[in-house]
C-alpha cells in the first residue's frame, strides 16, 4: 500500500508540465493521483485476497496465471503492466541518474561518456536483479523498509523540522517529529523482520 503514495520523484516534472502551474492546481493533481492509485491498489489487494485467501502470491498475477493460464483478461492485464513498466522506467531512471551524477560528477562539466556509462550501469544492475532475484517480495521488502519509508515518512518530517520557523512545541512541528520517529521505527523494524525471515529460511 505504501507504494501507492510514493510519487515524490514525479512531482516536479508534472508541476512543470501544468498549463498554469500553481499550488492549488498541483494539490488537485496530487489528490486525484493518490486517490486513483490507492483505489487501484486496494481493488487489486482485495480481489487477490478474495480469490486466493492465505495462498495469495507476492506477485498476484502469478496466482491468476496458474489458476487461469489462458484467460484473455489475465493476458490483457499482463500486457498492460508490461506497457506501464516500459513507460515508468524512464520516469524513475531519470531522477536516479541525475542524483548519481550530482553526487559523483557535480564538479565536472557535462560529458556524454559518464552520462552513457551511468545509464548503462544502472540498466545492467536492474536487468541482473530482475533475472537473478527469485522472488520480487524480497526486493519490495528491502526497498519498502528502507527507501520507501525514508521518502514517505522520514524525509518529509525531517525537511519540515529543518525548514519551519515555528516553535518546536507547535502542533505542526510535533506532527513532523512524530512522522519522522514513526518512519525510522517502522523502517528499521520492517528491515529487521525481513532479515530475520531470510536467516530462518
């Protein structure tokens, strides 16, 4: 469910694409996107559970592929997900490459060699992970407990505490502090549980 709220990397490009960018318009876009995303995730989770109960797989389509191997609807959904992934990877890849370049090559003038090298290296790592990681649940677990909790809970609270000029005992600052603490606790607890499950298996 946390992935349905993870849209930080797309906020600035979408804001720049608005016809008349404003805070109110961006808030409407964000509310609509999060509501639609939550609805889609919720419906997928609900019907996956109602179909398979405790036997639901980490990838819901694997269960439907075994249950209905030649179903037209399942094949259509697979094609739609493939199309969505093909369009999503460049959107996520761009900020990842830009962040990497800013960290390691910010003192150098632009050159195509590091640009292509970083792009190729990131794509190779992604393809190797896709080929050799047996269960996507492991990847989602580690990413969700580390990066996602940071982006969803820790960094927003931390940024608000850093940038706000209000008194620390104000409700907003206390809320940001609770959000920050909650994110750190949940992230570390989730990561510890994942590692514990790996060790036991």
